[in-house]
């Protein structure tokens, strides 16, 4: 992820969102990071593994290296940089990238020795800096570590398509990851898109998808799942860098399966004018004079062979298991599948391996995107702790922090301001040095400086040093948004001995450089104002104490489908009390209505049955069927949920809530004659017929995919293609003579599901008709018969079908009533009635509100394995505060000035949390209950309530600073 | 001539509208650079005095953003915000500032596009209105600010919602019409008295002069003056001819 420039579909800067996580790992008192190390041997069993780890010598001492980089400067040995995909060279002593964690250098002794290894200039340079970290005599170390369980997250690699489409032969043919580096502002070309052959700007770029994948003969059978999306992303970014560049993407299917993905692709096509060409080119040749590439391909729309001349060609090769997978599998005693990935033993129990206590997550078991990997990581962590429930928490180390420096409120503020370039994200629009110079002129600012990435681990040290050197007592970061990065800087302050609340943010990225790209001067002025506003506010910042709130061990799961049942079981197995609420009279949800599941061909009832019986017999789980959520009050650790069951009301006290409300087909009325002709049905109705064996023998059946989906409101439904193909297969199994046609746009069976598609294509005679969104099939009745007219892209002609039955693959939306539920829980719902998670990539299971978690199809439609993964992941998220037994309050609470207070009680009447009460004619705040909204402060008639962190004076002065008004008070 | 570039202050709630503004950034939507955002946790935190202080210090417009009604992260904060902003608009109007210069919007965390659109529209509206001009050296807006700080106004700002939703202590429910009439009356009176006080703070003035300056009927001014005198805020400075001149105490 660190190698990526941006991530789809939000175009979040990849390193910006990953770096804080890496820093957290490094800083976490309960995580021991062993980088540059390998697992050599594993002995023992679950609960008691002994792992032999080889710590490779870096030839640089981690404890002494301060990453000054002097050694790198003097090193004369150059080798291709792995991190930059060989586009540029690195030195023999190097650090892969600026935000690397741990932030230390490594000496690549093999490369050094190839050049003789005798200069030792690095040692001298390091000695000169006084660090003495370079150590040519460092030996490898073998560590024996005792652990209870093991999580494997070894990721993937790209298969080099040597020889294919001129890769390795023509200079301007790149791998997708090489291109990604080129796009990155911190990359080898500083974000300039150039041709490798002559370093001229590239104006025409093409991507070829499925290079060596979806191809049994010469490559990998499976689909690599993410290429459609990342090629789209790279094309959008290309357009952003070079608005007049032309971009072409050659594809077989556009597999935009995830939440917001189809919308993103459409944006590429219509806003950025990225051209999608449905074709897989035959060959690529090079124009010897210019270095241009000539792509020969079959133009399906015109049925001709065309040639496209481009400056750069980007190949999207298959995702393959990482190096050393086979060896690691042997060490761990787990199995590999036929493609070399770690094997999924049972689709209903993802993450588990043939060895109890060893769990998998992410791309080491097959291609997947970042958000799915994050979900899996959370779920695998849940799995990994479940065998250790009894000893959970016994080895916790408390973080040792320096004592807090006392801040006297009469002391003059000494403000330090750090302005971030964020690579080119801010720096390419806002004149950062200018902002820094301006900042220095502001009152009480004693120190201001700029940084490339001020959220990085090494910069945290810079901030800490500055605090010490300049005796700073207020800190301002002018960078991205406090909503994602505030906690990080607050931690830095605390580690430097400052109260974390003496920190203020100026958001000069999301709300400045990113929205004023074309107005650098105005953006710079705005950035200055935002910093001045932060300075005005920070002068009045005061230290705050964090108060704690107890969290019990009861969890409410809403929804009793596969997802809810799995979440309930996971939480219960971790030792928590679970209430499982289902509005229907029986458990099972959507799965109960289905016949068999793709791509495993298991009966949905069989899969469900085993879970349901376990849940019903679990002593920790209370099942409430036929029940609805009437009301929710309170907050994490303290929810009071009113449940109505058979007109009876019951109040439950729970600490956390997991939402697993699933999805349902949208109303099919009005689509393709549904409701008008009785033999137009939906897939769900067909499932029912197949399940009850009530489907009669018919001559022709037509299925229409993407009904109501891939439009402005709903994206790809992710499961429709699989459902249609699976049902077609079962129809053919019963009635081999029945003709089944599937009218589809793209076949979205990504990842390993591709294999299922291929098997069916090879073994069943099913007619696939590719229609275009712009030319949807037409349905009408003629002499009591149904007629379907559709345009087939491959035939470039209209075809006419006379089916006996039409099956519509309907889009799905969030279940009925989720909007009301969302209101009760105060959480957001997005398009298609799907709940809106906190962050698409990195927080797919959380909400901004603590204590409420999300999983399954309530978030967006998905298949069985992904649903189970999310359910387990969400249960794990809920278990964190429950097992710690507390959450820390945010610290900013209301404070009553008892001198001023007249005891009128207006503050108490506006408080939604009952956190302020009038006792003996004076208002009193219950700090742990206070959520910091500040309504009381805005309502107090004597202005006696002070909302810390957002006081009247602070907010007023912020506005005055923005208006360049005289700052009084 | 250089085009008028308005200065706009935005108060956005952390959970919805500020997040929506962030999303506009993440989606790289362009909007005019005139807005300066102040983050608050809840739109219910916005005190009318903040807004009036901003106008007093030269803002051309104020944008307040909260969660959609019913979606407030703090349950009811935005309902209170709605009432407070409504009353603030009344105050602005009394001070001769078009109410369009203050706008309250509900923007969710998923509405980046909408946020950018709103900023575009609002900036355009303010550009159309032109720079803010004060007649009497900011006295109108100063008076409005003093009203916002007054007990009566602050009680009203909270009770308006309560009286309509739950009724007063005697369980008497008020209709919106009734409560608005009551609110108008209170605000009007508070404003006039604040405005008079500001004028006579500078120099002693007669009721007639004040009536002229404030464009009010002299008996009305006299009534306020009597009240001010009784409350000890004003006193007779001297008598010119037969006309008493009042001064603030």
C-alpha cells in the first residue's frame, strides 16, 4: 500500500492513510515489531507455539540510527530500487521510503560486496554525525518467541509478464505498479508522467487488463480482482496530472464490484473522458524511430482490426503469491491451493487453516482490495484471540509516558506551527514556505517550520525535539483534517510531555489545496488565514484531563441472518453476552430464501443450519425473534435499547451494538414488464422455485442482469452475475434441453470466482448476450407470447428471443426500516439505503460513533464469505472496548463557572445526555457523560458555561483572525 | 476594478457538515476560496453572539452547517441551532442586514458534492449583495450583538422550541404563530432599547433626535427611555429649552 499513490474509490493519498497506522503499530506498547526478519521454524500447538525467528542483520544498529541519511549520500554503490519498481536506483545503504517504519537505514551487504565492499565511507559518515550506527560486523540473531496463535498476512506479488506485449523489451511498456510509482509525487519522477525511452511527457497512455490472467493456457485462470479499479484510478490520476492526455483501457469485463466502484468508473468515463475499449489486444510493437508503441486490437464495435499508437503502455498482470509462500506453508504446516495461495479450507470459515491456531488474512489467500483486506485483518485478529480468551490481557504492557509538564494559565503561550507539504498534495497548490514565513509573524508563535509529511514517524521526533528546544506549549499542525489525524498529533504531544489538548489543527488540504487546485494564490492566502485562525484559538487552549467510562460485556446484534448469527457467535465465543434481535419470527434472513450458493454449490440451508443450531444452544446468546428496535438511548458502555416483541416492551442494557440488517431486492414493479406479464419474475422467485422443485420444463428462459443497478443511485450489486450463472446452471442440470440466455453488461465474477464462471462456460451451453447500458433490452407481448429484443455487442446486431420465462436479476438495497433504525442510532445512511461506514478503505466496519459497528450486506451487497468475514470483523471491533472494560472520554467537556451561574437550569434542559444538572442552585457537569457538543454553552443566559476546547472566546477570536480584525480580548 | 471578493465565515459541525467539506476535498471538487471554516462539535454550539461578532468585524456572510434534522450526532443540537439561527436572522434584519447573509444548511458526511454546490451558491449570493455597508458606524450591529447577549433573548432562544414542543410550566402549548409574534415583540423591544443606549452613550440626545435617527415614532422612543431610566441605564443629562437630553449612565 505504501507503494501506491492514491487509493480508489476515494482517491485518498495512500501513504497519508497508511502512515498513521504504521506509526501506531510502532508505538503500541503491546506490539513488538520485528522488521527485516523471517520465520524459520514453528513448533507446538494452538495456545503454545514456539516460533524461531531469524532477525537478519541490517548492518545498521536500529537503536542508534537516527535516519539522518548521511550514509546514503556518501555510498557509491547503486542498484535498482525495489520500492520504486526499478525505475530509479537506490544506494547499497538505503531506506525504502521516507515514511518507512521503523525509520532506520539498512545496508544491502550483497550489493555492497559486489563492489568490493571496501570503502566504508558510510561508517565514516555515520561517525561524523556522531551516531556510530553502521556496524559491518553485525550478526544475524535467532529469536525464540512464544505465542498462542499466528496470523499470516504475507500479501502478494505481481507476476512479471516477461515477453508479453513487449514487456522487458520495449522501454515504454510498464507494469501497473511501476506506473503507480511514477504518479506518486514522492516517486522517482516526482509525479511527472514521462516516457522511459526519452523522458518526454507522455500524452497518450493505454492500459491492458487481464495480462496473463483469466487465461488457462498461458497464465493464471483466476481474475486479479483489483485491476479494473486501479487502472481506472491510474487513468483518472493521469488526467489530473495532464488534463490533455488521452487514456485508453483495454478490458474484457469491467469488474466494479464494490461500494462506490461503479460510480467511480463512470466518473472516469464521463468526467475524465477515459476511453474504455472492450478488447484484448493481439500484439504490441515498437516504432523504432520514436519509441511509440503500436497496439493492434480487434475493435468489437466496428468489427475491424485497428492500431492504436501510444506513448506509454501499462500492463495489469496477475496477482500471485508472495515469494517464499511455499516455504512458509511448509514451516507452518498449512496447505496451498492450486495457484500457490494459502488454501481456504471451508468457505463458511474463512481465515482458518488446516492447523488450529494459524489464521489467514488478506491477499495471501487470493486477490482482494484494501477494504476487504482490512475487514479480514479485523476478523483474523478475532479468530486469533478466541482460543486465548482465558488469558486475554495477561501480558499487557502499560505505556510509559513522561510526566506532564505543568502549564500555568498565566504563562505566555509559546506556539509551534508545523506546515505540511503532504508530498504534492498541499505543496503543489499552496506556497508552503510563504505560509511558514507568514506564520512566524503571528503573535506568540515562537517556532514555525515546514515538513514533507508531518504525520510520519520521523517527523514526530522532529516535533518532539522542537517542543523541547523551543520550550513550546501549544502546537499547531497545518496539514490534513483533524477527523483523521488529530489523535496522532495529540499522542506526539503527550509523548513529549505536553498535555494532548494543547494542540490545534489547520485543515489546509481537504478544505484548501484539494478544493482550490486552480487558484494557488487564493489557496495560499486561505492557508495563511486558516493558520492564523488556529493560532488565535490555540493561544487560549488549556490542558484537559481525560475521564474514563466503564464498558460492560453485553452486545446487541441487530439482524438474525447469516451475518448477525456469525457476529453473535463470534462475540459469544469471546465470552460476551449477546442479544440477537431479528424482526422475522425465525432466524436466517435472506439466506433462508435461497436455494444453493455460488461458488461453492452448497445448500444455503445446510450452511445456515449448522450456525443456527449452535447459536440457539449457546448459553451466552439470547435470541429475540419477531422483535424490533423501538428506541435506543445512551452511548457506548451504556445503551438502553427498548425492544418490542409481540406488543411487549423490554429494555436491554448493552455496551455495544452490531448492525447486521442485510439487504433486499428493490421493488421490481415496472422493470421489464414485471407486474404486467406474469412470467416475468425475479431471481429470488426463481430461487424459491428451484428450492421447492416447482420449476416446470420450459423451452426458453431469459435472464436479464443489472436490473435497477449500475445507475446513479445503486452501483454494481456484486452478487447478481454469480446468482444468474448459478441458477442457469441448476436449470440446465434439471432440464438440459431448456435454452437459457443471460443478458448482461459485464460479467462481474472477480477473483477466484472467475473459475466458477469458467467451469460453467466450459460445461454448460448457456447463451450470453452482452447488451449496452445505453441500449437496454426491450420486452413486449405478441399474441400472448413474450418477446425480448436485445442488441448484442459481439454480434453488433439485434437479436430476438421468445422466452417462456424472464428472470430479472434485481439490484438490492438496504432492508426496509433501516432509515428509521439509523435515526434511532444516530448513524448515517448513504445511497441505496446502505449504511455509511466511517471510512471506505480503512474503517469499513465502524461508524464515527463509538460502540456501533457494521457488517454484511447492510453496508453493501456481498457474497457469503465476505459477509462472514465482516461479521467476525465487526464482532472483533465490538470486543475491543468490551474486553478493555472502558473507553476514555474525549476530554473536552463543559465547565460551569459557579460564580456566574444563577441556577436557572436552561443548560440542563438542552442537554441531550442528562450530563448537566442543577444542584443547590448551581449547575453541575457529570464529566463522563458529557459528549462535548457545547449546546449548553450556547444556551446559558449568563454565558457561565465554558465548553473547553471550543470556548466562546476561542470561537470568536478564530472568526476575527479570519477577518483580519484587531484581536482583542 | 477588481471583483468584490467577499469574506465568509463558516461554522461547521464536526460530524456531518465538516465531514462533508472534507469529502468535497477528497473528491477534489472545486469551490470558491472565500470561506473560512471554524469547526465546532455541534451546530448547537453556535451562539448568536458569535455570528453578530463576526458581522461586527467585517464578515460579508456567515454559513452555518449542521447534520440533517434528525441526524444530529448529539441528538437535538441542530434543532436548537435552527431556532437560534432563525432568531439571529430577525436580529440581522433589524440591524438592516439582509437575512440572506446568514445561511443555515444541513449537509451530511456523504454530501461532498452538495457542500461544494452550497459554497458556490452562497458565495455567489454574497457577491450579488455586495460588501456590507453600515449606516451608523456599526451601531446597528453592535446593538444586535448586545441583544444576543441579553438574558431575554437567550431565554427566548431556548424556550421557543420548548414552548412549541412541550408547552410552558403550566402545560400551555403555543402555536408557532403565537410564539413568533411573541419573539418578534421581545426582540424588537430589546433591539430598540439597546440601540438607544448606544446612541446616548456617545452624546446626550433628545427623544426627538433619537426618533429621527432610529426612524421610529417619538412616543415609542419615549416609552423605552422611561424604561431605561427606571432601570438605571439612562439619566437626564441636561434640559435644552424645554427638551430633556438623555445620557447613558
